[in-house]
């Protein structure tokens, strides 16, 4: 079952939400409703799931309703209609104490402008959530200290927030949420207020933390690069409605609407494409145990290529053999390939970003082999196919 | 114009008469209590030998503010008052201000907190505050007499009414000015309204509330002088006597004593009101 299930969620801002709801159902747009009855449409019929341990990035321009949507999840904003289930529990029917329980234990939130209490030390800030739970002082300070250590700030506990840089302040914000050991982290534009270099560091740090902690994260961002980097899946919003949900690659390569296409057209596609998505799954390989030089030469002729990768019986890459090498072996009458195999070759893993491939492939006399984490042969990349694959994706986007 | 004159004054007269008739036994009893408390405080203060009092005051100011100039100035000022023969009157005035301020804050700060939490209450309180602040101070003296009789309690009553608005206003303002992202954050971490008040609102509003307290003290001091007309005595009483006898020098002496007390109170309270963070940054 999904960790968070959101179904047909609406949020209307204004004194008569029902009138706006009626207009929405008639197919009126956000702008039409605003001009007609001065009601804002925050979220318009949002339906999505977030799975356990997944990072979902909700992305869109400002005013697209992404911040409203995430505030509905812990009911900082009360939705107009729809349902939100967290671990199967309906958030919208919770009374005050159940809601506090949810916020205190299950959902940690990180804010765009850090929202640290200026009159409290870093340690006291990190302990704030536990303090609201009523955890005894000694225990909550110990846990807060652990959380600070997690983000590398254990030495700063006695400082005040205004003595810290923006990046460090946001680490405190993150530690404050982590100290609750919540299942779910809600991160509202958490890195948007940081300058680009710090932002990238924080993104890397979040990815590292996430590898260790496997929290369920709902991350709000207006930065597509950030969404592509952090998100297992991306929810793209426009005017309060969800326009597409998909993996970063799906969003880029298969945009659901013109809006998404326009949104993603400026992305440097080489950052997103991986070696796997641009390689050719080649059937043309030589098998070390069974193939002799003549078989290898025949395979090369058939596929019109000058090199052949050699694999063992477990499909593990052994090396490469050239047409010249195979021909020489054949002339000497040898029936094993092993003597002519060049084992000193360049290999990339299937997850290598396409942009790194250009430098790796420069001056490489033969194609590039792609393997998985167990060194099993997956495919080949030749210069021509790399450029073609990128050009093709770009044309589509 | 006279044919359609609205009976505003008559209505107020009748309302106050009604209240006096049914409440004065309570207010008079209250007056007795306040008179007793005030008398005790005054006697206690005056029992301290003057040089000892000045030394104690200087020590307290030093401990509270660590400001050498302020400390020294206070000593000189207080000695000057003593020298002018106004010590007893000054102590009496300080006691009056202390009791009035205490009452004004005890009512005003909680009221300000409640107004900040409930916008409904705020809608009721705001116009009343507007009236309280623009009504000429002398007007408060009149109803004080039937309720409390001529004397110090009547003076305290009108002083409390006159000096309370800033305590309410500044408390309200301080809490309303808490950044919304901090408020949202405390909610997101599951704070109850009470937790938010204690852990966020009041600490962050403290400098603003202190400014309100300062204002309240200053207004109380000025009103205590005016209230000498209904028997507040003290420094105001000296001024009042000087007016009636046309003793300009004596009047100014009392006036100077009031200024000295006001400046000392104001500077000390300002120092206390400065937020600790800023002091730290300034170092």
C-alpha cells in the first residue's frame, strides 16, 4: 500500500468554495474563476501516491499550487474536498490531538526560509519537535545532538542561528525534522533560498542521507534540475492541477502535454540521459569458450563492424578483439581467441550520465562497453549512436 | 440646535450613578485594600535611610544595566532630590507609580495576549483603546471620586486606566509581528496554542512588550502628577500646592524631581528592553 494516497484533492481559497467547485466541475479555468468570483484555486483535483522510501518532487512555477498541495498533506492548510490517506489513516477526519500526533511523530517539515527560532540555540532548535512531544529535556537534547551529527553540525549546538550561514541553517532545519525520526519528510523549497553551490552540496547531502535513511520524501521545487536530480518520480503541476507524473526520464523524453514539453526544453538532456539509454544492445559478441577466430570474423562482417567484445559464459566482459587480431589468429590456425584479446579497455557503468561519455569517448579507437554493477556486458556505445540518441531525444522534447 | 440635543452626558451620568449605587460598596472595599497595601509599601520605602536607598538604587541599576554613566547620573539626581527636601514626596510618587504600573500590566498584558489570539476580542478592544488614549486624562479623575472617594486609590484607578493602553497595544503588536514562517513551523511540529505562546510568541515579543511596559510606566508617572488634583499627594501634590500658592521656584523644584525620576526609569527600562541577541552582536 502506498505511504501517502491523495485522491481528488481540491483547495479553494475564498469565502464560498462550493461556488468555485461548481465552476471547476463545469470546466472553468483558474483564471476564469478568479475574474468571475474572486476565488483562488490552490489545488485542482490532485490524485497521486507516494510509496514508502520514495522521493517525489512536486514541481511547478510559483502559483502552480505545489506549496498549497504539500501543506494539505499535514493540514497546515485544510483542503476543500478530496481525501488524503497516510498509512491508510484519513488525515482530513483527524481531530486536533490526532493531527498533532501526526505532525509530531510521522511528518517532519523543512521550510524554504529555514524558520529557526532566533532566540534559541541550534541544539534547542533541533530539539524543538521533540519538545512539542513532551520528551524529557535530557533525552531530547541527546536525540537532537545525534540529528545534528547526521548533518555534520554537532560542534555548533551552542551557537545561535544568526551566527550560521544559510546552508548551515538549513542543515539545522533538516536536523530538526530528522530528530523526530519521522517516516515522512516534507521539504518545501528547502534549498531554494541557498546559493547555487551550497544548494548542490545540500542536494548531494540529501541523496546521501536518503541512501542511509530511506525516508519517504515529498520535496517541493521550482527548479527542474533539482527535481531531476533528487526525484525518483516527479509530479509536475500547473494552475493547481497535476499535468504529469513520471520518472525524470519519462518527463523529459515523453512529455504528456505541450506545457511539459516547453517546461523541459531547456534542460541539458545529457545530464539526464544515462549510458544505458543511449547504448546499442548489441547481439554481436564473441563467446570466449565457444567462439574461434573465424566465427568472430564472420560476426564482424555480418554486423559490419571492426571490433567485437568478448564475454565469458556468465556474460561477464573479458575484453575486445579487433578484426586484424582475429584474422592473424585465423592465419596461424589457432582456434582460441584468448591470445589476441585486448583486456585493457574502457568500460562505463549503465548509470553513467551521457554528458560524461563525450570525454571518455574522445580519442577512443574502439567502441565503449557498457556493463552493469556485476560487470555483465549490457551494450556498446559508438560516437555516432551517442550523438544520434541525444539529437533524437532533444527533437522529441 | 438645542431642540435636538442628544442626552449623552445625561446618559453617562445616569450610568455612573447606577454603577456607583450598586458597586460602590465593592469599590470602596477595594479602595481600603489598595490604600493599605500602598501605605505599607510607602512606609517600607521611607523607612530605608535615604543614603541607603540611593545606594541600593544605584546597585540595582548597575546590576540590571551595567551602565556606569546611567548609574552615576542616577546617584547625582537622587541626591539632588534629597537635597531639595523632596525625598518623602518622591518615595510616595514612586510607590504610586509602582502599584499603578503593576495593576496596569497585570490587566494589560494578558488582555493584549488574548486580543492577539482572538480577532473577535481584538475587534472589541481596539475601539475601547482608541477612546482610552484620546480621552483627556483629566476626565478619568471625575468618575474615580464617586467610586473610591478622594485619595490615593482614586488616583491609582485613573492612572491605571490612563496608562494601560500601551501595555495592551504593544503586547498585541509584538505577538502579531511574529514572522508567519515561524508560526507555521511551530504548527507543523505539532505545537499547541499554549506551547506556541510560551515557546515562541512571548520570547520573540518580549522586546516589544518591554517597550510597552516602558510607555506604561511613563504614562503612569505623568498621570500620577495630574492625579494630585484628587489627592494623590507625592511630587504631583507639591506641584499642585505650588500652583495654588504661586510658588514658582517650589513648583519647578518638584518638576525637576519628576523629570529625574522619569529619566532614570526610562533609561533602565530601555536597557532591559533591548533584545539580548543584539547586545551580543554589538560586543
